[in-house]
C-alpha cells in the first residue's frame, strides 16, 4: 500500500525530494519584527537571511494551524513534525489528524531539520518494503529513540537578539572563532554538547560524536543540512565516508525555519 508523507517546513527537503518521495509540506510562518514570511518553496531564502542580518528585532516562528494539516491529509499516511518540545506544531498536527477522514499517524521527531529529513528517508524505505503500518510505526518510533542530531553554530546573531546569549559573550565567541555544538538531548530539547575553537576542532568533535554514539552505521543513512555552507558540508561528508560505512550521505540546504535557528553557515547533522 502507498502512504502519503506530510512534514512541516522545519524538515529540510528539496522540491525534487518532495516530488520523488511524494511529500506534502505544511509551511510554518517566520516572523521578523512586524514582518511575516511563509516558509514554502517560494520563499526567497537569500532575501530572508539578509532581512535577518539587517534587522535588530527578534526572529521567530509560528506553528501551522490544525486546519492547515487537515487540508493536506487527503489519504492515509504519516506526519513527521518538529519536536513537540520546541513547537506547538506537533500538537496542531495531531488535532488536524483528528479532523481528517484519512488514517494518519503523527510522529514526534524529537528533533528538527536534518533529523526530520532522516526520519522521512527511513519512512520511505519502510513503505517501499510494503511493511504493515503497525510495523512501520513501531520501527520508526524505535529509530527516533536512537537517532542523534547535532547542530553547529558559526554565528550567534539570533541567539543574541532573542536573549539566549549576551552580546558581549557573542562578540567574544566570534572573535575567538568559537563554534557551539548543540544537540538533541533525547527528550526533544536542544542542549549544548561542546565548544570548539576553529573548523578543524569542530569537525573532529563531530566525527567523535558519531564514533562515541555506538550506533551502527552499516546500511544506515546520514543527513547533513547546511545554511549557505556547502563547502563545509562536503568536507564533513568526505571525512565521514573515510571513517564510517553509512549507506548514503545526503547533503541538503536548510529551509527557512531551520535557517532561522541554524543561522548563516550553520550545519545540522543527523544519523
């Protein structure tokens, strides 16, 4: 049986992936002061990022309403949402499914960005195997519980504007070339895992995260999402291929929502 996959726009997918994987996206709304942007495939990401850099106001997101999910729930399938600990999106997707005539299961990714993308890839593989829906749900839930997601911040502008990092601390970190390595803590929240001085040390720490996770990489996928940083994403992918045996590594540009939080040059890794 074929199943529809639905995601919110924090999930980093390209229009080509959406078409080939039969994925529907419910857009989140990006707020920059009094301005609001719809995070769909028509969003001019370069313009939005420039607007963020030029503004001194807070940037944030608004979850899609339940009806927005119901509108695309036209056939049986699955929804993968950003972590319920980070947004009301998951709750609204569940409410949307309750109003739908289709048989929909909503997954809480307990992650975001590349983590959601990794779940979508896993889902598509299980659907292709024609597994029963209860088995797909059980397998994906186990996968989510073991999945790892890490975020590297190269810029701290949004953290400073939103009051998450003092201006002085942010300037010092930038001057010292400090990079913050954040990650999902297993409960769907984001916490600081490490700090690195310079790109070389950051890459080594990211590689150690993979090694120390003790997760099997054989026959598994890895996602690297990047915000205007394809060179670093490719460099990281090359080193991961040399040390580990992932089945496939996907390199994908971040969409609007994850770009807002990862900020310019940010990298998100999920495996």
